[in-house]
C-alpha cells in the first residue's frame, strides 16, 4: 500500500509533526529535556535563542497594536521599535544561516533518518524568509508613514502587526518542530559525539 502522506509538510497550515520526522521524540519527550545530562551548553543556548525569537515576536506584534490603538506616541514607538525589529530580522537570518551551513550537515550525518527532517526544516527556512520579507516591507511602509503623514498611522501599523504576526506564527511552528526533531537526537547521542557544541 502506498504512503498516503506527502514526503514533506508545508510550514503554513502544519499543526503536528508526524513521527517519521520526529522519530526520537517518543523516547525523549519535552518533559525530560530540562536537566537531561546530554542537554549541554550548545543545546541550552540554542533553545534560549529560539525563546528569544518567540519573545521578540510577541513584543513587536503587540507594539504595533499599541501604536494602531494610539496608546503610544509615534516617536516613542519608533525609538523602541526600530532597533528591536531590525535586530529580530537580522538574528533570524543569521540563525538560519548558521543552522544550514554548520549544524544541519552535522546532524544529518549522525543518523540516516535525519535527512527527511533536515529537508523539512530547510524548506521551513525558505518559507520563514518569505514571511520575513513581507513583514519587513510592511515595517518599512509604516516607518515611511510615521516620518511623513503621522495622521494615517493606524492602517500601516495594523499591516505591520499582521506581517509580524504571520512571521511569528510560521517561525513559531518551525521552532517547535525543529526542537522536536533536533533535541531528542542530541539527548540520544550527546553534543561531543555529534560534533556540535
Ligand atoms: Fe531553523
Ligand atoms: Fe533554530
């Protein structure tokens, strides 16, 4: 009987990761990650980066809502928002490059079953990149309006919020699934054996 599942699952609309991708998750569920002896420095730092992205996404999206609702002055918003959103966009890009060039190849080498998962995660990165470009466009448009026509801020602020929310949603799904694929392998093998950390 042929497999009825597609070989890859697009990030948009994905709600769960089948066991063929997260093949070690049942042996190492999230409840055992913290405090596991193989949850080393690299893994902890990497999980912290992911949490930082989730936190930035929430704060930046909320900031745009506050601006749209006129709960904050445009100048004060810009001062708070611009350095943070630029940092957020830049760090996502850097994080993905480091994973693609360094960590994904090391992880794929460690277990033949990882190839499918790594392929999925690389596809996610392309989708997140497209979401990031769209969010960036909306953020740039908002900045233009704030500098030129401050009376018309609400619409562009809501569009920036929607762009950031879409990015945060796609990125959040990717981060959760990436962790479910990668962390169990680290706990099973250890960072030194995998050549990371
Ligand atoms: Fe990633
Ligand atoms: Fe990541």
